[in-house]
């Protein structure tokens, strides 16, 4: 019985460590991409804002991100996750495609 208790403790610890780490990219890493999304939202007159980056993968001059969005003026409501593709043009990241 002690072995099962020890195994359960180890598994619980592993589960907690795995679930509490990671998250999204560091805020500094996401700044140029957040700026690109803000420009995209403004250009398309969308009342949304970036709530959090869930993932960000950069490959050369392209990048893909999974971004949790929220209504700009409301503190409640749906928080959809958008899949956003970026391209770097003249050193500036721009939104090239959005899957909502």
C-alpha cells in the first residue's frame, strides 16, 4: 500500500510541475507581435485586445502564434483563441493571416 501512495505522490508532483510551468512566451518576446496585432485590430475596426499569448513560434521572417483575445471595453464575455500568422517586412512584424 505504501508503494501506491508513494507512486501517487510522485505522479501528483509531476502533474503539478508540468501544469504550472511553460505558459506562453515571455512578455518581452511577444511585444513586437502584440504591436502588430493591435495595428491589425485598429486597421479592421475591431473592438478586441490581446489578453495573452498561449504560444509563439518564430521561424526566420515568419511566425505563428496562438493568442487569447478579449473584448476591448468589457471585462467579461467570450475570450476566443485566434491562430495568427506574421511576416517580418523591412524589420517590422505584420499580421499576414488570422484564423478566428
